[in-house]
């Protein structure tokens, strides 16, 4: 296994900002992208953390991504909005979309924002968490280029198409789900390549369609559920495409320019979709808070298998965040060298 550099959080944050600024990104883009990738790295989602910064710098310089986007928001109803991201980095567009949705949900109970002409936005959980921290039940999703086979398919069709949900919990950290609709995110394959680690079983196949644990041989990913139950992940991936791309006017997965292809001058028109819900408009804020606390107490008190531990979504991330705040954040050597840390 390749060794890693352990970097203090503040130093890593500063290095990310400096790299994005050097690539030409404007101040809002730098702030949003740094916030998103540091969210991932702080919480142990290393596949979508600072290791993506070299790629973002590359596409900024190559012309695919607009370093100074002028986003435009169209209010199509009091609770529905279309955001044109102007081909900027997807992080700023997604945070802005969630802010808009949360504000409207506070007035009307629920709101949704569709984003088009955007780009890769990293970890979807960053935006769901932002919504939950604003007191809303928040959903965030995106589409991407074809790297995932259909169930029983022999060619890439859907993207990894992430889905995240954040739920505010009274007096505690939010309930937080962040998942790809593929077996693993593609960026985890790249991370395992950098770290010299084998892939888990039943997550990827090679160019001939044979299962492989070699991250260098992986030609496409399996949908969530693997070879037996991949119809579930394939359907969820399709739903993310419908909501994020087809509904919003972005480009659907089979027609998106590959993220890591040679061509880095043409924008990819990735789509995102976010929803925010104000609990007070439904069963009532107090009822929601007390019922959720009781539910989570019961969940965490459920009897685990021998040697195991039952956790709610987000529990692992909060534990990793505490550890890394104390010990530093591991960064693969290639990224550490790029960032100068």
C-alpha cells in the first residue's frame, strides 16, 4: 500500500484554496469548491475530497469549466426554480441551489431547484448537510457520464449518479446519507489505484466483462446491488438521471463527455437536483423533533450482530471528523505533491 501524507486541516484548506486560485477560479468558486472537497476529506469520503483538486485545476485551465461563472436563477413558481450554472464548478451551483430551496421551503414548506450547465460537484452529502444544518430535510443528487453497466448489461450506460439526504436532529449532528447508485463511486477506483489497494468483490468488471478486483483493470462499475441485485441500483441511477438531467435540461448520462477523457475544452452540461422540506409544515416541528430522536435512540439501541455495531447514517462520518480534526487528514502522495503539503 502506498503511504500517505497526514496534513493538518487548516494547512490543507489553505493549500486547496491556493491551487484553485492559481488555476484561475474566482473567489466564490474557490470558497464553494474548497468547502465541498474539505467536507469530503474531513468526513472520510476521500474519493471525493482533495484528491479531486488536480482534476478541477486541469479542467479550469483547459476551458471545460468557467472560472468565473455568472449563475442565473429563474423562479418558475414560488417553490420551483431553474438554475443556470454557466458551466462553472458544480460545487458553487449546488450550494446556491440548496440555499434557494431552503429559503423557499421556509416560506412554503417544500421547494426544489433544478440545475443545468454545471459540472462535477464532488460529494453530494456536502449539500444535503448544508440543508440539514439550515433546519431542513434536504435531498441532493446529480448525474454524470457513463461508467456503470446496466443490470445484466455489457457496456457503460449510467453515471455513478450520487444521491444524498440530510435530516436535522435536535441537539445532535444530522442524520446524513451519501451514496452512489453504483457499487462504489468511480473516484474510489481512482483512489484505490493511487493507494495500491484491491477493489472489493462484485463492484467492477474489466473490458471483457469479467469481474475484477484490480482497480487498474476496472473498465466499468456494477450498479448498487452487484451482479445479483443490480436492478435496484440501475433503477435508482436512472431516477437520478431523470431528475438531475432530463427534468432540468442537462445532458443525460450516455451523451455526457467523459470526466477523465482527453477532451477538456468542451463543457459537459451536468445536472443537479435539490429538494428542501421544512418539517413544521407537515407533522409539526416539535412532533418531528421528538419522534426523530426516539427513532434514532431505538435504532442505535438495536441489538447488533456479534462483534458489530449498529449506526445511523452519518455516525461514521462524525467519528472520522473528530479523529481527523485531532490527527490530521490523510492525503495520497500524488495529491499531496500537487498541493505542496
